[in-house]
């Protein structure tokens, strides 16, 4: 049990960043566990339990701050459930080096999002001032659009163990014109549904180590509460730059390791 205590600070760091950025702590926990030699199925499933714990803590804190759009969060959360089932099943069928390469791509997209986040926020504010998104004029089309994006986000969440915030936050900010101050908290509520569903399927498949995941979940819960409080007055630019650097370094390591595993062995 003592040898797993390091998972608590790892969960705390991921929960802190996940809560403040809305991206989900899996972008930190999964790369670290994969780098240390954990199978990708174990890393993803353990990370999902930490993501769920983080989402519970963040949702409670953000709820007290009255920054969650409950109706939208409930709809998107339920729409993501079918995707989480597919994502969990597919994870076991993917080779480890392919998982590393794909996760590297996810990290690059996450880093790019952090760079364009200020512009997305400004554009969202302009849209809010100028009226609703044109898609609102076509309710049927809007539902299909949201269902499709939510399915993909749920599948990504369960497959990589990252939560899905990398998709839901830009969707709400750029697509629905929501402010980032409400989109990130609402994303945490959505992750309650996505991560719990993913955990259930991964558990059925026997992927997670519940002892390891529990230690990480303890840290993630504390990190979620702390991150929600700090997000009110935190200097977002500094947080974005720090997270950007960490994610970019992790993506480079993922790509490098994936090429090592696919390289042909040298025959003497």
C-alpha cells in the first residue's frame, strides 16, 4: 500500500489543473503512468476514476459558486454515455504504441486549445452580445450536432481516460457562446456522467487496479476542490503557459516512445 502513496500527489496535481482548465486531469495522469511502464488500459481506466473524483469535488465547489449550467450539463452528459461505452471497449483492442501515438495527438490538440483559449473567450463574448448562435434557429439540427459531438467526446474520454473536457469546453465556448467562467464548471458536471460510465465499462473488462485508482482519486478530489477555489482569482495566463509547456513535453515523449516500439529490432 505504501508504494502507491505517490499516486496521491499525482492525482492532486491533475485534479488541480483539470478543475481550473476544464480539460480533465487525465492529460497529466495518463502520460505519467504510461511513461512509468503501466499498460495503457490500466492507465486510462485508473485515470477515469480519478477524473470522476475530481469532477465530483469540482462540481460541488462550482455549484456553490453558481457557475454551472445544469440543464445543458445534464443533456450533454447523457448524450456522451453511448460514446463512453464504445471507447472503453475499443481501448483493449489497440496496440500500446498506437495508443501512445494517438494520445500524443490529443495532447497536441490540448496544447493548441490552451493557446487559442483567450481568442475563443473573446469571440464567445462578441457572439453573446450579438445574439444567439444561428444553429439555435434549427432545433433539430442543433440536437444532432450536440449529440454527435457528445458521442465523440464520450468515446475520447473513455478511450484515453482524460474526461472529455478538451472537447466540451471549446464546444460550449465557441459553439454555444458560453463564457469560459461557466463552460469549465459545466464541463466538470458533464464529466460526472462520462467518467462514471467509462469506469463501469472498464471495470467490467477488468482493466483498472482499484487500489491504485483509489489513491489517485483521493488526490484528485482534493485537487478539484482547491482548483475550483483558485480559479476565481488565478492568473489564467500563467496557468495556461505552465500547462502548455507540460503538455507539449509529454506529447513529444509520447511520440518518441511510440516510434521506439514500432522500430524494427536490429539483427546482429
